[in-house]
């Protein structure tokens, strides 16, 4: 007599989700604190409170773990971009709204960890074709959402060059607030008030709006 397959209980699913979250958070934090190559499998496992064998059960290889960490970091941002509306207000006001959205992603310390994952996986000749394809897919999905949102903020006549300029101006501003030779990005993010970033974004938005509205 055939047996009916048993589906996992809600408690098991919750435990799996919790374990995944703990592992991925440990991976990003470890990269942020130690760097991509020093974020060893054993150190990530130690921070997650698990064995490397248990992590392998969830993700397989270190490469797949890094890819999953990047995907979970980008997921909420992609969803935020999907529902964001920067179509109301003057050009300067729309650009300020855009800057605030970008700062929520690129102003986070974990962005520096995610950036290390992208740079190392995309430039490593030993990276699998599957992972390389996934990186391209992530980039295309995110880039399209960003282009659409920035085009809305700029308004009529949003050519690709201007879209790129606006993106790099606001991303560069957010990242610059994370970088300091005398302290770590995590400490810097805690110590520098959000009002400083907002003030700088306001000045850039006003300057860009003056150029765009001519």
C-alpha cells in the first residue's frame, strides 16, 4: 500500500525560516567585520551558533550561501521599489524622496558586505555558471526597477545618461556616509545622525532640480 507524503508542519517551516535568517545574517555580519575572504565557513557557523555541516544542509556550498545572502539583502529593496511612488511634488521634492529610498539600501552597513559578495563572485574565475547567471538576473531585475523609479522622479525627458547620473549621485552620497578611515561602517552608521545625510541629499536634490528644470 502506498504511503501518503507528509508535508512539513508550520512549526518546522518556521524553524527552517529562522535558521535561514540566522545563517544569512551571520554571513553578512561576518563579511562586514572581517572581509569576504576572512569570513570563513567556520566563523560564519560560529556566529550563527551552528556547525558548518548544518549550514551545508541548508545551502550546500559557501558560494551558494553567499548568493543567498545577497538575494535576501536585495529582496526587501526590490519590493520597496516596486511599490514606491516618487511622482508627487516639485522636481527637487521628488528627488529628495528618491534619495531617501536609496539611502535605505545603500546607506546600510550591510551594503558594503553585499558589495563585496558581488565583486568577489563576479570576478572569481571559479564561480559557477549558475551563480554567474543568478548575479546577472539580480542585477537586471534591480536595475530595471531603479531606472523606472528614477525616470519617474526626473520627469519628462529622462534620458539614460541623466538617470545614471542621478543614481550615482545619491548612491555615492549614501555610501560616503558609511566610509571613514577611523571607525568601522557599523559604528559610523550608529554615530552619524540621519539628519546629516538628509541635509546633504536636500542640497544635491536642489542642485539637480535646477539643472533638470532649465
